[in-house]
C-alpha cells in the first residue's frame, strides 16, 4: 500500500506526463446598470454573478481579472454574458470537502456496512484509514462486490493524493491521467480533505 503525492514537484508527477490539459470555460451572467447598451464603459459598472455563487463583481473587476475571456449581450435587455476561464489555477483547498465532512472507515470494516455508510451520507468514495494513516480509497462500486469481505480486499491500496496547495487544474489532469474519480488531499502526511470529479464539475470543469 502506498500514497503517492501528485502535482507540482511531487514524485508521482511523471505519471502525469501525457495528461490532457484542461481547457474549460464557464459562463456567468450579470446586468448593466442604468442602460441596456453594452460597451466597455457600461460593462465597467455592470454587476456580474461571479463564478456561480461567490460575491457579485463589478465589470471593472472582471476587466482586471485574469480569468476574463469575453463578454457580450445576453438575451434579455441589459443582460450581459461573461465567459471566464475555468479556475484551473485555484488551489484544491478552495473546492475540496474538508476534514469535518470526510467519511472514512478502517480497512477491517465489512463492505456491506461501508456501502450502507456511503449511501447514508451520499458519497461515492470512502477513505480507508488505519491508525490515523490513509491506506486506501474504496468506491461504492467496489464495496458492492462482496458484503461480508473486509474493505481492505476491494479498496485501491495504491492511493494518489494532492496537496491542498496544488491547483484544481493539476487535480483534473491527475484524475484524467490516472482514470480515477477522486483524490485525497494530504498535508504533511495527514488527510485534510478529498476532491472529487463532482467538485471539479461544480467548479466549471467541462472537458
Ligand atoms: S472574469 Fe473574473 S471576476 Fe469576472 S466573473 Fe469571471 S471570474 Fe469573476
């Protein structure tokens, strides 16, 4: 069993050569203030619903934002549609599920019990932790093979993980290259979170 850290300057980086770089974009909307005519001046004053839920931004902040790809009129009068680069350079810590919400089981847990737990809390991956150390990851599909078998017999014992400071783009590239649906997030050898394909999709991953 081994935990490999992926991402910048991590030993497992070589496994990522050939990873498809992420080229996503996400569309957010906003509205012009006091006019329906869109030009740079009116856009500077516009209110933009930044990145699906975080604080609204003014258009001049978008113009200074490295993520801005384009802006154009929307369908409604005064509506503006902004296309932003996906936040591939944001840190994993911005989108991961943190330690308080982590769901982990010891490797001796029976698969049936672990599967029930995964269903109950609505997760697709369980971390397997023995004596405080991460020893594997089990998907809900793995857990359905034999209800009485211990989790250790079905889990992936070779675990790939990222640091919280790794970028979401690195995490996406790692998941794509390794064909996995989640990465535990590890700091100084301790699990501090998990980032899943679902988290990346919610962040705007389209590729
Ligand atoms: S361009 Fe930047 S500030 Fe504007 S909506 Fe996109 S991410 Fe937010």
